[in-house]
C-alpha cells in the first residue's frame, strides 16, 4: 500500500531534475549579455609537434568588440620547443570558453602564406549565438598595408609573430530563440502530462470510488433520488 506514494515522490524528483537540467542547458547556451562596443573576453592556444599549449588570455586591445567590425594583430610568442619545420595551429575561444573556433593552420605546408584569420560572430540580441573562423591568404593590397608584420611573420626565426585577425558580426533574429523556448516549454508540458497520467493510473481505483460517492444517490439530497412531497 505504501509503494504508490514512494513511486510518486520518485517521479516528482526525476521531473524536477529534468526541468533543472533543461533550464541549465538554456542558460548555458544563452551565455553572457553585452552592450554595443563591449570587449568580448577571448583566449588563444597553439598546437605544434604533437602537443598543445595552455590557454592564454588575449589582451582587450586584441579582443572583439560586441557588434563592431575590426581588424587586430594578435601577438603570438614563440612556443617552447617549437622548431622551424613544425606546423603551427591556433585555436581561439570567446565569451568564457562558450564558443571555440576549430584548429586553424597558420604556419606550415597546409597554411596560406601569409595568413589572416576571418572570425564571424553571430549575435542574437545582446548575446553571442555562435562563432566560426577560417584562414585565408592575405591579398597583395593588405600585404603592402601591413608590410612590417608580414615580413616578421614570414621570417621563420622571428618571434613574436603578429597574426592579423578580422572580426565581423552577423545578426540572427530573435525568432530562433523563441523557437528554443517553445521546445523547452513543450518538454515541460510533456513531463507534467506523464506525471498526471501516472498519478491517475496509480489512484484510479480511489478516484473511481470518490466519483461514485459524489455522483451516487444520497437520501434527502434531492439529486438522483425519488421526488419528495411538500408537507403543508
């Protein structure tokens, strides 16, 4: 007789945990909120000779600004153990590691020479939705405009090198976020429905008896019984 309340409590705990996980997932995806022109926290790390460096914070002057298109030259100090023939890749993170770029080859036979990185940040309202990045070869006009940095970068023994990074922004409409909230609310409604069905199934005998008592004939109530005569 005691197993039904215990099972009900277990289902309630599971439902609460599921709802908490869904809310945490939405919160983590939403990320930080920024104002126009705010610096976006960023970090970088390198990969070469089968090993990876630790994450290093990027100075504010080299970070993206929210909603602002800009070109920066990110300094890359010489990694310990790096050899001239090693291929070198870099990875960036933004908004407290919520958004990572793929590994980008900037030195080696598979890298454009001289390289620059195009980073596209997608915004929804005041938050960053996603980040992507690609490496391209710097065209002749830009090579002339940044000649000292290009010469230093192409010099295999010169460190630190400065990697040109172009930040650009794309706006995604709010409707996409509303679709995510709709999925969340639908999941919550499904959990509530399943709990309701389980409760009804668990206590169906008691509910049936209760309804029978309410709808059944009760002497003197005037509902469902024989009509009574008025006494004068």
